[in-house]
C-alpha cells in the first residue's frame, strides 16, 4: 500500500495548518514555503468551506524493482556459459565428460535415457547424437539466461500492482472541481480492411470450424477449377481473373482488363477489425486569482509541485548523465462532498504543465505577485483499460 513520506511529520497533510493562519496577516514564509515540510497545497485557502466539489492530485513515488543482482547473475551465467561451452567442445568423445560439462551449464547431467540413445550396441558412441542432445540442453540454458535478464511474464502482475498501489506519497494538491469534465474512452479499429476473395473464404472456414488454412486451400482449388475448366459460369471465371491481379507476379492490367471486359468487379469483403485500446488522456484547466500574498505564494508552490513531479530524476555515472528514473505518478480523485463522482481514474503520468501568468492583463501586486494565473494539466493513464476495469468503476 502507499504510505506517506517518512520524512514528513504526522499531521502534515492536515488542512487546519492553513486555516489557523488568516490569509490577510500570514507571511509568504509561513504558508506553503520551501522551509515548511508541508506537502499539501490547495487553492483557494477557504477551499474546504466554499467548494463541495474537489479534485485531488496525489503524487506518488514508485520504487523500481531491484534488478541489479538479477542482471548481475545473468552476466555471470553468460560468462560461465561461454567457458563451459568451450569445455564441452574440448571434452572429447567421452560420454561422462560431456555429461559433466552439460551439468555445469544446466545444473543437470545427461540421463540414462540419453546414454542409451548415444551408446551403440557394440559400445561405440554416436558422437553426432551426443552433440545433438547436449546442444539442445545448452540452447535451453541460453534461453533461461535470456529470461533471467528480460524478466519473466510472471513478474508483470507485480509491476502492475506497484503502479496501482505501491509507493510513497510525496504530497498532493486540491483544487475546486472544474466545470466541463470530459472523460474519453477511445478504441482503435483498422477502418476498412479488405479480406478479398481468399480472406472471405478463410473467415467462413474459421466460423464453421473447418480451419482458415484448410478453407483457404479449398477456395484456391475452386478458383483454379473455375479458371481452367468449363465447370463454372462466366461470372465466376471473370471474378477469378479479376482477383489474380493481387498476385505480385501478375500485372495490374490483367485484372483491370478482365473487369472492364466482363463488367464484373470483385467484392473486397470489407471488415472493420479491432486493433487496440488507447490510453486515456485527461486535461484539466484552472484559473486562479489570488486575494492575498499567502494565496499568491500557495499558487506558485502548487505550480512548482506539479512541475517537479512531472519530471524524471537523472542517473549519473562519473558526472555524466546516463539515464532517468521514471517520474512520479499521480492518483487523481474527483469528489463531491467526499463522495466519488464520474469515473475512477487509473494512476497517471503528468505529460504537460502549462502555466499562464496574467493571461488577460498585465497588472501586478505590490509584492511582485501576478494578478491571475491559469494552469493546464495534461495527464495520461499508465495502463489501458479492459471490460473488467470498467465494471470496477474506471
């Protein structure tokens, strides 16, 4: 489960911190300053009292899986594999020596069944069969090393669970629930996919449980009979001639000429094929007009909070940047009087932060604060949805 940042003290997420200091007499250093460990920001300062509809953006740092030792063991296995392959090929024709080399690599010796396969009745050794058996075991060992480095499929649920539930809460922002909430579910289809004549027969074969390949072969045979015998009507023969224009070795003019002369066109068997589920995107825009110095400071800090958590950390080696640590994810809640509204949102990455300062005018406060701010936040979910997630309220 997600936990709060261990560096934060109990109660640091308590809204009462701000309400205990009035917006008029509080200094900028007292409210939401960098020196205060408070990691919760919200606008306006009377949010709890005046706005029953609230949207919460909670930033969460997900620790990555420690694959250093796993990768290191994979490298060691590769090194041992190379050494032991050399030993295998220099072990001579002795079955026991070959078996020992295989055991070093795979952890298992050759079996008595393997021995019976390679030792002839006269006691001689079938060297080619021995190498075949041993090389198969070496190949399996190599595949195991590859799996070790890439990560097994069984690890995927762990990664997904981490994205959804694990990590350290580094802070959150609460703002009034914006108007015109738009939640778009988008699924991608191929549009017009042309199956053609053969594809149409294949589709029918799958539907009738006769097999796509079998049905396609039957359809090809039927087309051949229609073209080279007199058993089919002139319409079928024309369709066959029309259809062969799709073969790579046949000029387009052949099929086009057949279509023009016969006045018959092939049915392309158009289908709309499902391809994938798109990641959902959400854009939220907020206009903020500060009424005090402390509120102005709060706005600037929450903008910085969004920007900080949208960026990755840099991994350096010898002072040279060599990689990135993934940015934090945001858990977003839409609530009205503490009750969830609309749909639930999966954790999201913050892809774009747009901050507009004084978008409609050039006025400034005496302390250098802007008269108004407008921020636009573009999020994208970390995972795609499926029917089960929709039933769960997403």
